[in-house]
């Protein structure tokens, strides 16, 4: 049913709640990936676990969460993590490749396409890419390097390679209406048609104490991936044969169907929002036209500009109430738009002395979501 699959493996799953990698759990998942590949499927693994592996290898390391310690643990643990994957996949005669990504790698068009081409080339060669965020160099202080969590990373990778399904493997059966450990009336949601404020609130109530973002980041990843045409499931990774059963169409965990058909590559890149250099706020009329009529954004509908950004940069587009409408590639730099906002398109050349078209953002360079 699904040909190209992203399998996201969280730290809690890979360590079974301990301080070290659980090779039994890893071997079970690796076996499934190998069998899927043998049956004609393509699988990319997005994995956590490097920091946990590094802590185990180093032994008595101070339990601090400051960035240098975490980078040290990641640098030590990543090689051990990859060694474990390599040895386990080798039993199945499957070659693996390490792919370490940061926000910067995906934030510009060239980097996005390079990452995409590399991953697709590996799949063509029958290699299983093992993807992780490059925590050794990506830090929160450098806003354009840190993705933040591997749930988001998995959604970005699914977006990047046109995946059919993103399977977020965790230690719970899926998304519950509340924390099932605290609320006996909590029930598992088997399907979520759309991630809205109510669903995000449920995810917050069901947050895990061990992982970086718990269920919140998983649901947000599902929102991002489904908005770019990827189906998502949050499911218990300990479920026997979980990946094989999912690819066969069996209903497991909480399923989030793709909201739209596949979006072409440039629009998926914009939708991820990683490359956004600024923001254009539009009035209510322009917001309706963009959302309901698939129109271009004209200068007349612009209320405010937040830069700096240049012509050709991706910018966020928001409504008058502050809500995000989508992303687009601007035909003009921020200072030009500031001068022509609110003006009719036939006045652009008179105001600027030149023009790059009658649209601030052309509809072909705009994605709503």
C-alpha cells in the first residue's frame, strides 16, 4: 500500500526507558526494514539515541543539559549508534548510510535539493539512509541551525523525499484524549482528520516525561507532514511487525491522513517554513482571496512588512489577526514592498521606477497551509 516509508525511532523506544540502547528492540525494527526493502519498499530511518548512547559509552558524565555536554554526548554516541545499525543491518546484507542534517541544510533551495538528491540516490542504490540531526554542531543559539527534535526532522525528511507514510514509532499506542496513566477514561484516537487546537491540547495533556517534546512534537510533526501530502501514523514501536503491517494497510495506532495531494517540490520547501526570511501581513480581503480563490498576492492587499528579505526569498504570509496563511517567494525586497504596499499594481513602476511584475507574490510561488 505504501512504497516509500519514513520510520522515526525515538529515544524512549530505542533505550526501552533505560540509559543504554536496547539492541533487541533495534534488531526487531531492523529486521522489518530489511524485509520491507526485499519486498520492494523504500525505507528511511530517522533515529534518535545518539545522546543516550554517548552517555552510556562515557559512563560517569555530569547530568547537565547545557549545550557543550549534549554536543559531546552526541559526538561520542553517534558513531556507536551507527555502528549498531551497521552491524544489525549487515546480518540482512543491507548497506546503511549516515545522513546528519541541520536546519541550515534545509533552509535554502540549493541545500534542500542537495539533501533530497542524496537521499533519493541512496534509495535507488538499495541503501537504507539513517538520518539524525547533527547535534554536535546544531545549537539553539544559532537559530538557523537547530531543528529541535527528531519528530519535526522526520516530517521534514518525509516532505523532502515525497514519502507515502511517516511512521512515528513511540512507546505508546498512539494519541489519547488524555494521559492514560493519569486518566482511566482516556481513549485512543484511531484517526485524526485534521490537527487543530483541540488535538494539540490533547497532545499536551498526554505529554511524556522522558522525551524532548513528548506527544506534542509528534502531533505537530503530523500536522506538518500531512499538510505536504504525507500520511502519518503514531504507533507503538513494540507492536510485533508494526512496519510491515502498516505498509500492508493495517490500521494501527493513530492515523493522520494527508490533507492534500502531493505538492510539487518548490511548494513543499516553502511550506516547511525553514527558509522564511520575513513576513508579509495582508488585509482580510486579500486573505480570503488567497485562501478561497487561489489568487496571487497583489501590493494593494498588503498591510505590513517585516524584513529584511530580498527578492526571491521565501516569506511567511499572515492575516490581519496574526494567523499564518502560508508561505511564498517574494517578487520584491522588503524595502520595495514597503513603498508599494496598498498601491494598485499599475502604480508599481511609477513608485519604484521599475517593476518585476504586478504581483508581490505570484500564485505559482505561493502555498497555503
